[in-house]
């Protein structure tokens, strides 16, 4: 009986970890903001994302298709030594993971109109916009998540 219970726990843990593999959390965003674009490429490829669009020296775009016809598109832009990240997704798990992983680091939060704003320690400011999908589906929403790093957080070369 104990072996069966242990096996069930291991299978559930493996399924949960595999399911979260392609989703980005606070630690992933922090890693992306302090490293250069070459390390970002390596990290995102290891997470299972594909490099899409033009791959020039200042902008990168990564995409991932998940089950249920959901998508996660991550755009990273280098402006001087600061990185800006934009995440476009209709994956509720991605929104929940970011929201729950930053919860303990929030310095200030507010909501103006349809934009949720969070000032996060050691990361910067996160702007989240939630929109309905076209065609309308009450179970799916589009999430636009913009991460603007603090001015003292710069990418290493």
C-alpha cells in the first residue's frame, strides 16, 4: 500500500513539474532581466520556447504552444543595458504563476481602469492587462503582462 501511495505521489509531482516547465515565474523573470540576450536565448530554449520573428541584436521573440490551443509569446527588448519583457498569453496558468510568485515581493499594487500595476522588489514594475478573446469565450482571456525593470537593474554582458 505504501509503495502504491509513493508511486502516485511521484507521478503527480512529475506531471505537475512537467506542466509548469514552459511557464515563467518571478525567479525566471529576474534571471532574464539581469542576463544578456545570449543567455536569454539559451534559457528560453531550455524552457521549451521557440525563437520566432526577426532575431536582431536588440529584440527577441519566443513562442510556445500549450495544450488546448493556448499560447505564450514572450518579447524581450534591450534598451541600453536594461531589458523590457512583454508576455502575451491566453494561458491562465501563466497569469496565476506570475501573480502567485510575486505575491511575497510586492511593495505596492494598484488597479487603474483595466490595468493592474505591481511594484515588485528586486524586479521592477509589472503591468497586467486582461481582455476578452475574439470570438468571445467566457473561459478564455488574453493577458498582456509588461515587465519594466528598475533603473538600477541592468543586464550583464
